[in-house]
C-alpha cells in the first residue's frame, strides 16, 4: 500500500514558476541569480503558509544548480538538484529557531560556517522562525551575519518581523510576503483536484479559499479533510457542513425579518440556527461579515471588495439597494460591540437575542433621528412647544403712476392737472386685505405680464396674495366690501391686459368620511415609500372633526405622535391640495392610559436628599449632631 502524502507536501513548488501569489518576490530572486547579484543574508517575512520556507529552499537549490535555465530556474536533473530533492544535499542546512534558540545552538551554526562546500558554489543556512531566538543568540549571530564567508548565504524566515532586533534587520535584504488572494488559491486548488481526479465545484473551492484566509497550506489541508469526508466528491453543501459554516441564505432571511421589523420571526430563525449547533459568536461574526458585504455593494466602485462565492454577487447587489447605509453602519457597530462582549456574557443565547432585538428596532431609532432625510442631533424638550402661526399682514398695491403724455409738459397748467387727476385715481383704487375675522372673501392671483420699470410700477410686496378685496375709506361711511365678480371686473377695466387674473377654487369643508378616506390613502403611501413606522402610526390613529377647518388626532403614545409629526409638512400640503384651502390645521390628543402611565419624578435639592437619608438611617443624623457638623447645602 502506497504511503499517503498530504497535498501541502506532495504539491510543494519545486521552482519559482510554480510558487503561487508571490510573483513580486520570485521575479526579484530570479533576476538576482541571473545577474549574479545575490545578497549574503535574506529575511523572508509574512503570514504563515504563504511560501517563505518554500522560496528559501528553491533559492538554495537554484544557486547550486549546475545547469541553470536562462530564466534563472533550476534544471532539476543535475546531481546537485537530484540530491537536493532527495534531501541528501550537504550544501543546505535548516535550523528551527523555535526549538534551537539558545546561544550554544547559534555558536554551533557559526562553527559550521567556517567549512567551505565540498560540491557546489554556496552553502545555504535557513533559519526558520528566527524571531524565537533569544537576545544572547541574536548578539552571537551578529558578526557572522554581517561579514560571512563568500560561499555562505543566510536565509531567515519569520512571521513576526517586529520581534527581530534592528541590528539584524539592517544586515539583511528584506522580502515581505503577502497573503495569497482567493482567486489564486481557487486556481491552484482546481489544478490539484484535476490532477487527483476529484469532483469539486467552484463554489466549494471558493469557500475553502475564504476559510484559509490567504494561507495556501491551510487550504490544502482543508481540501484533504473534505475529500476524506465526502469520499472524493466535494460540493458546496458538504463543504459548509464539514467546515461548520452557516449558509448565507440564513443571513438573507435574518436581514429580511429585521427590515420588516418581524422580531418574532428573527428570534425563531436564530433558534433554528442554534439547534443546528452553531455557537452565538459564530452567528455574530458571520452576520457582521454579511452586513459588511452588503455595505460594500452600496457603491459600485467598492464591489471589487465583495468576497462571496460565484453567482451570489447579483443577490447581494439587489439587497443592498433596498437597505440604507445608515442602518448597515449602525448594525455593524452593534454587532462588533456584541462580539467583543460575548465572552463576558453568562447567558450566551440571551446575549445574541438582545442583539437581534436591538437590530429589529434599529430602523425606528434611525427614523426618529431623521429630519428631511438627514441625520440630526437629538434635542431635549423640557416642555410643550407651541405651533407657530403667522398672521396675514395687510398688503397694499398701488396702481401704476402715469406721467404726462407725449407733447404735454409737466410744468405747464395742463400737465399739472393731468398728473393730479392720475394721483387721485391712484389713491381711490388702493387695494388692501381686510381683517379675516369680519368677512369671508375669495382669493385671486395677480400675475404681471409686462416688464415693470421703476418710473411706471411701484409696489411694496410680491404681486401674489391669498385674498384680495377692495376697501374704500370715506369720511362719513364705514368699510364697504366688493364682491368677487365686481372686483374682477374692476381690475380688468383698470389694468386691461397688463395682468391676468385667475380665481381660486372654492374650499371644501371637512367631513369625517372624506378625511378618514384621505388619511388612509396617505398612510398607505407612506408604507409604499418604505416608511413602515410612520405608516403604522397613521393607521393606528383616530380622527375627530373639530370644525370645518380643524380636526383632532388621537394617539396612544408619545412615540406615535412623534412619527406623525415627522410627516406634518407633507400631510398639511396633501390636505390643503385636496380641500383647496390653506386653513386646514390639526391638533393632538393623548389617550388617558398613556398619559397616566408616565410617572412624575420630583427633583429634590441637597437638603431634602439629606433629610430623606437621615430619616432612613438615624445614625447619620446622630453622627452629625454629635460632631456638631454644619452642612453646606446647594
């Protein structure tokens, strides 16, 4: 029976071209070999399982190859390469600094450096996990590392460069290895499964690559385990089961329940996940990663950062379009804090359920802090705030002042008489608004057509008013009102085609039937705009007609009133357009149950607080009297 060899060793790269994901380092080393510009000491640093030790062995093998290729690669057929592949080469020495980190081990290594190679040009010393050496061992290694013999080359490998002394770093040529990307890992795994005759879909290989987090050795080890678990057939579902990873469909369902504010559905879904054996911290971490991917899809420029299996990108994009960025950022903050505090929680399940409850009501909390689509700072209101009403000011229009006609001088008698006559007409036809509490008037809009010049038209406010009537003040008579028909005829006769006069439609009186119907339409419109909280608040409110222009809104709580007040401007505009009047107004009335539920908290001063404590604990008052203390109250 042939002995099994793990894939990490069986498919270990044997030359620079087969190293995955480190082209910036392999190209540099090959060029250095071709141009004979090798340094005497190298430091390979980077994450675990990315090829540091592999590149060190390939470099040692290549520089001693007897027949190097023009590209700077080893031939793999000469005696030096064959002995190296068999592990019998005398020109390479590996030292594990994790278990050989004393001064004596380094001194023994330095003693071997004195002997020249018997075959080949270089003796290569690979020191793995070099950061584990003690300070004394580093100091014993300094002189040899700075001025080694011409045939000696040192290659140091470490995952923690910051632990190495600066004196060592300054003597080495440093190469930083990077994590292997998901695409490179998937391509390498695909090559291996093709060679081994394993049936594997691309989605399962992507999950393995994501789980390995850029470590090729880990991804190969995971592949070996799954192949043994599935008897040579690797698919998406058994890969998730073996790696104990929660399917992303659960996260989509959880987010859908949270956005619909279905707290019961979200908690029941977590119960189903918990019964499958997934721990709470895994759920929090996986959901946070899912929210991060949704947030990445909000901007087209950042979609390249989306790290999901193939075929799921479009679903992530569609969900991201329906969720606000403010909700996603706040949810990430809550999940991150919950994941940090998870270990300190005694009841792990309750801790996760509290997070789900927070996320369920997070949308309402964000909506309460929104004003005109923008986040605003919360303000504390200590008392009731009166609604501001702006009274209609008296507005006057002056008819155009005419000058003397052409051919008549304003300085002679005829011109003076003409101007005086026009001024009398101007005074007699002054237009102003009467008090609203005395009469009921109709409105009209005056629209100027011709361009006005300073010496022709004089007017104080804008040429559009809500109510216009004619008022004539005479010495012995009271105020006389002109009907709309007479007023329009007077304006047409006076101004001719200078203005276009448009009458406004008569207002419609409020009735509970039409008001309730229009109210329900507005509530449904809010729900269609994804304003679920506001729509529910409108649907639960009760209406009562006060008079023909005012109605009362009965609410059950201050929170419901807050949601309705957020849409106050849109509601007023909606009702004014329906009833053709800008006098529509509404008030709020709180139900008795909610009003009595809020207890009144009495604020005590320092003296009252002391008296209350002394009544509860008499020894405190006795101590004060015995010591004859005088207390400073504030």
